[in-house]
């Protein structure tokens, strides 16, 4: 059993996706507590999305990394090139 959601889509069935960007943290004027919200500290650094595939076999999808400003960061992060294999992803 896999612990990830996987939907098999053929190349001609891929939905038209909007341009995606990573969600960025934002400061609030005052601290608060809530059972309905998740919080994370603002560590700084670069946020990015990893996109994989499409491919016929799990682990064979091409990996593309896109930063918050829409820049392609794939060549700057060669250590993530094998990400599709690590998560057994096709897309």
C-alpha cells in the first residue's frame, strides 16, 4: 500500500492547471492561538515546488523545481534530480 495519492492520467488527459507558486509565510501584527490553524516559524530561505513527470513508469518522471517567483531552480538543486525515484512518482 502506498502512502501517497496517485491518479493515473494519460498525457492527453492532463487537466489544464493554473500557474502554481509555493505558499509563503506572512507575519501577523500580533500573536494568536487557534485550534483551526497550523503555525510554522518563519525560517527564511527559498521555497519551491517540485514537479514530476509525466512518465509511463514510477520513478521515471522528469523533475522540475520552481521557486516562489516562478524561476526554474532545477539546475541549482541537482541533489533533487532523483526525487521521482525517491517518491516512486510518475507525475
